[in-house]
């Protein structure tokens, strides 16, 4: 009986166990289902978090050839916020930041639950916030969303976005976002702009005191602005330093030295080197709508800074409304090394906001070298050719020299060195103003004629409008053996070389201009230069080149008013040679080309001994082709849109023109003609007049 009851009891126990086991299994399964559901809901909650990575913009920055900032501009929303990479920032700052703000940054997934629980417990116990539980990721979310997080709902939204952000970006990208967006007081955001604003330097080399201050400011950016609240900033900096000491990041000696370092008392202006150029580049690129607007240029920030400082010092000694502009160009590559539209764009006294480098101004006598170069190439003159500096009438226009005196017969060399007007106009009359204008355009310049009129002889003395860059391109072409040098401020610019004048003409000019009297200025016989003064003393120019660089200087009033007594030789030339002192003079190449003719005036071929209608006392033929002369090589004409200009002297109209014995269409009453190019090589030009006289010239057209 007892055994039977025992067996029944065992059966009941087993049944109960079976039922209990099933219940436990069911409960466990249900719990797993609930947990899985909660996990899936949590995952869904995180995955569907709004993307915060669409709400910020960086400050446009224009950088030099080495990646250093030239000019920084406000972002579209009005902040100084320079994009910074992790590798750009001092490692000490990064270590101090992570130790102070988020020790477990590299181990958590956006939220440090341990720190969050600790901070919540401390807040409940003390009924006040004792420590923060926000990770750097959570702070990045807050900075991106720019919304307060005091309420529980807002805090949960921040946690959700932080978890989502960690799934979309790696730790490096998140840390870089903090470095770029951390509030640093006022409209400064990010470690790079704060470092420039408070210390005047980039964030790559920070002292311990500077790093600690940049760690401390974002916790209370308004109250800890060092130039406004120095004591609060100092106290916050010391707390960061003490934490770094206790964490073993800094030694006691370094901390003591850092505490003694003064707090910045003022904001340092953001970089604004080559501001006019930088502003134009940024305006051109704004349409791209890129968050990061970083424009790299060929300029050199260190050189630009030294030149701007030198011009500012000079400008401070001048009258209020005078301006100055300068360009430095490497004529071997066409890369612009420095460009100054005004030394200080924010100098209201000297109207610094006007970009003088882009202003159309009269070039004065600075075009004379190109006139003579074309005369060299067309076989009209040689540096030792005698040319008459005497009064002459050019269809009712009788120009005179600057000093009102005439020298009589002088060499072309002396005429150019002394910048005599009559010889230059006489040569221009022979080659034609259109030829000069065309050569300028082939060099890359964009001259502007007053009123849109046709080019006349007055352009040789400055009767047209050019920019500083136009003249820099013309002189870069001359310095570069006569080949075009397209100027560029952007790297990786491809250009096809084109020839405007011969290497021979280029060498002649350099040899002449290096020996121009300079009144004790600059390195003797190493810099070829030319000065110019426009009509009414409105513009003073000086342009020169050595073995590598062209420097162009323009002094003038921004309103194009007169500057009585201001001459290129006295106003602009000293700045030109000061520029070469800063850049460093590169010795020029002195070896003449093989086809250069080195001879005195008496040893020249008969046709080159004298120039002009006067032929050294010999009888003038009834008709002759004055330009191009027989045997001349004419550059920049073959296979281009540039016409061949021919200038006739003497004869009785009407005239008939032939090229290679083929009649050409030209005005029979004019002694000038322009013919479309017929390809490179040798071509014979023939002209016949009404009296039966003829003249011939065989020329070689060069590309």
C-alpha cells in the first residue's frame, strides 16, 4: 500500500516537473521573443534616426602652394569654421581632449552607458549636475542639430542620433567633426579657427597651455572667451591641466609652465592675404554648393605676407588716396607667386577695397619694349641702329618727349633706355598699331581701346587700357624667350606654348633693359626693367624680370585721379627692386641666341645702320615696303588668326598688292594692308603703284 502511494506521488512530481519545465520553456521563449522584439525595435529606432550630416557648412579657404591658408571667409551661416583633418591637429591636444571629455571614446558605440548611469545617479543624489555623461559622439550630434538637450525627450533623441552616427561614420570621422564644430566663443567654431583667432597660428603646434584652453572653452563657450572673460578661461584651463597631470599626460613641470602662460587678450584677425584674388576665386566657386570649399593656388603665403607688409609700410608714408598693386610671376611656368590688389583690403584711408591689380589703366611707356621687339623681328632695326629723335608729324599728331627736349640721332638702345617717345612712335608707325595690339593679345593681355575706336599710334605711349596682369603677361612672354606664358593661380594648368617674338628679339630687349640706369636701385645688371608714367600723372609703373621672375608694380589713385609729380622711376621702381630683394634675384641667362647680331652701329648691314624716312643721306626710293623688311622673320602670324600687316612708304596710289604673284584684296588708296595668313614659310610680297614703280620683300612667316 505504501509503495503504491509512493509510486503515485512520484508520478505526480514528474508530471508537475514536466508541466513546470514546459512553463519555464514557454516563459523563456516568450521572454526571448520580447527581448528580440525589443532589440529589433531598438535597432529600428536607431536605424531610422534622422541623419544630422546635412546641416553644416565650412568657411571657404584659399590656400597657397604649400597648403597654408591665404584667406579665410565666413561660412554661409556666418561662422568662422575651417575644415580640419585629424592629422592637422597637435597630438597633445587630442590626448588631452579624449582624457577630459571621453576616456572610452574608442570603445563605446556612441553612448557610454556607464558614464551616463553614473552622471544620472550623481544628479539624483546631489539634485544638481555633478558630471556630464555625454560622449564626444553625443556632443557632435548636439552641435550638428543645434538643439537644446535639457529635457528627457531631447536627451533620448540625442542618444538615438549618436548611436546611429556611430554606425554611419568611423571614429576618426566623428572626432574630426568635433574638431571642426566645437563652439569656441562668438562665431568661432572648431579647433583650427580658434587656434588662429586666439593664437594666430594653425592647430598643428600647440603649447600645453593653448591645448588645455581649447579643450576647456567648448564646455562654456560664452563664459570662457579668453579675451572677454580671462579669469574664467584661466580657471577652466587649469582644471584641464590638472586632469592631464593626474592622467599622466603632462609632467608637473610642464603644467606649472603652462599655468604661467598668459591668456590671450585679443582676437587675431583671420588670414586675408591676397584678399581680392581669394574673394574672386571663392565667388566663382560658390555655385558648387560644396560643404568644403578649399581652393588651392600657386601663390606662396610667406612671400605674399612679406610683400604686403613692405607695401603697407610704404603706403603709410603716402597721401591718403594713393594705392599700389604688385604681381610676382614665375615666367618659366606661368605660376603666380604673389598678387596684391591692395596691401590691406580693409584700409579705408587708402581705399583698400579697390583691386588695383584688376583695374584698367594706361600703361604709359611700358609697351615700348614690345614695339622695338616687333621692329627687331621685322628687320627694321637693331639695338645699335641709329634712329632720329626729332620733331615729326604723324598725320597731324606731333608727340614730344616727356622733358620736351630732342636728342637727335641716337641708338635704339639709348632710345629705349631713356624712354624717348619719337623713336618709339616712328617704329610703331612702321609696324602698325594693329600689329602691336595683336601681339599683346597673343601674349594673353586683353587691352581696351578708349571708346572702342581703332588702334592709333597713341597706344604706343599708353593710349589704351590694360591691367597689371596684362602687363605681367606681356613681360613674362618677353622674358621667356618670346614665348607666351599663360598666367595661372590654380595648379595643374596646361597650356600650349606659342611664340610672339623671336628669342633673338627677347635677348636684345633683356640686354638693353638690364643696362637701363637705375639710380642706385637694385642689383646692377641682373634685373631688366622698364618704368612708365601715364598722361596726367595718373599711373606710375615699373616692370622687371631676372632669371626666373617677373615683378610688376602699379602705383595710382583708386579713383584714377592725378598724382602730380608721381613718376614710374621714382614711385614704382623703388618698390620693384624692394620686391626683388624680398623674392631674391636669380641671375639671368646671358648667352645670346645663335642668330643674334652683336655689332656696333658702323658694323651693321647697311639696311640696319639707320631707321626712318631718313636713310643716312642716301636717296629714298620712290616706293618701298617699310615693314616687314626684306628677309624679316615675322612671328605669331603663321597658322593663326593674326593677319600679316604690311606698311608701304612712298609711291602714288592706287596700289596693287600681290603675295607670291597672286593678287590680294586690299584698299588701293591706303599704304597699309592686312592679309589673312597663308601658312608658314617664305612668302614674297609685291606692291605696284600708279606710276609703274614696284617694291618687293621676301619674308618668313613663323608660328
